[in-house]
C-alpha cells in the first residue's frame, strides 16, 4: 500500500511541476498526435517491462490489480511518465490533463501483457537434456 501511495505521490508531484499556460483550443495536428502516441508507447513499454521483472508487481498484475502493479515499479518509469504528462499538459495549456494517460494505463498494460501473464513457468531439478534419452 505504501508503494501505491508513493507512486501516486510521484504522479501528483510530476503534474504539479508542470508550468501553467493559457489553454489551447482546436484540433491536434498529426505530428503532435504521433508524438503523443510515441510517448505513450514508451511509457507503457517501460511499465510493462518493469512489471514483468518484479515479482510483487507481477503478482499484482496477474490478479488484475494494475494500478498497484504500476505503483510498485512506477519510480523506474518516472522519466517516461513525466514526459507524457508534460506533453499532454503543454498541449492543453494547463496542468492536469497529463494524468489522462494513466486512466487508460490499465487497459494498455493488460492488452500488452496478456500473453506474458498467461504463461506459467515450471522448475525442474533435472539437468538440461537428461530426459532426451528416455
């Protein structure tokens, strides 16, 4: 629970550190959309990779507790999370909209890790190749 609270605190601190600007209106250009998509991909990839490499985060992810899983490893993805939040906030011209990415994080991570989470590894005490001659 402390890790989840810590991750939430990091996200709030990142959002609070962005500069407030006048609000922009109008459609988003294809270049800006592509840049946001690339930043979101990098952040999601970071969370996915670090969740897979951490036993506690992996247990939380396997039981569907995505925000807890991301909270366990969130500090490792702080640069990517900060970049996506700053980009969203700069586009909107005010602080706060950058947190929108994290609302969809559960869906993005569950889709990205579906195959990995369904795999089960089994340990064996036999040396490699010991069963081939049987």
